[in-house]
C-alpha cells in the first residue's frame, strides 16, 4: 500500500481502533483531514493525514495494516 492511498472511514476506524462514529467526530472537529468525493456525503482519508492525527509515521500504519 502506498502512503498516498485513500482510506475509507471503516479502514480508519480499524487502524485507529476506534468506533466508526469517532472518525466522523474527528473529521468534524478538524482533528482529521478528509477528502469529499463527488456527491459530498462520501469521505476518504489520506493515509498520511491519518498517521499525523494518530501521531505516527505513515510507515507505522502500513505495518499495522499488513499485520491485521
């Protein structure tokens, strides 16, 4: 997986080990940057942004995803 990869909210929740609802709260509060897909109600998250929000290196998240 590339550090440029876009993650779904479910993938972010699994990597961060939080509820899906928490990912939306983080997006609305500005803790986690998101990209709105056409239509406006579908969100994706850059791996680099998720890593920054969790205070990790992108390579750490890559390793976590491979381990799951």
